[in-house]
C-alpha cells in the first residue's frame, strides 16, 4: 500500500496549477494567467533585464509574448516540487513547440517558480524563467 503524504498532495496540486498556467498561455487566456499569480508577484521572464514587480507589470510584459509567440503544445522534461510548509519551490524544464513562419520549432524553457499556500490553495508568488540554448547536434 502506498501512502500519500501532505507533501505529495501539495506537489500534485502545484503541478496541476503550473499545467493550468501553460494551458492558459496556449489559449491566450489572460484572466487565468493573471488569476494564477498574486497581486504583488515578483520575478523575471525570458526577456527581463530588471525585476518585474507586480502582476500588472507581469501582464504588460506577457502581452508581448502572447501576441508574438504561437505555442502549440508543451511537455515537461523535468519537474520537481520542493515543499517547505506553506512555501514551495518548483523546478522544471519544458519543451515548447512554436508555430513560426519557417515551420515548427521548439524551445527549451527552464524555470524556478515560488508558490505559497493560501486559504484557497496554492498560488504563484514569484518566478524566474529563461530559455535554454539549443543543445548541439550530435554527429
């Protein structure tokens, strides 16, 4: 018999939340993307050169990505949740498929998200997102 711990339950809830944010990005669901983060969210997105402060600023930066990127699907290559009481660190690498004028391309995204447990569940309070360079082609 396998026992599910509170940490396992939290990790499953958080993964579901992250997947929901990815799905919202694909659907360009701005309300879901905003609602998945706290008002005083902090972090860095792919093009960030300074700290993004607040979900309003995050949404301004996100709008450019929503208008310019046509992500068609994604998969997680690595995903780990490290729960510490009411705070969780979420580490993942995801592959995004992009529809471009030159055809389908992929991008690897590396992230560290910070989540907080609130009375109504887990919510993202911060993030650091970057694109990894393409791995060299093997001979």
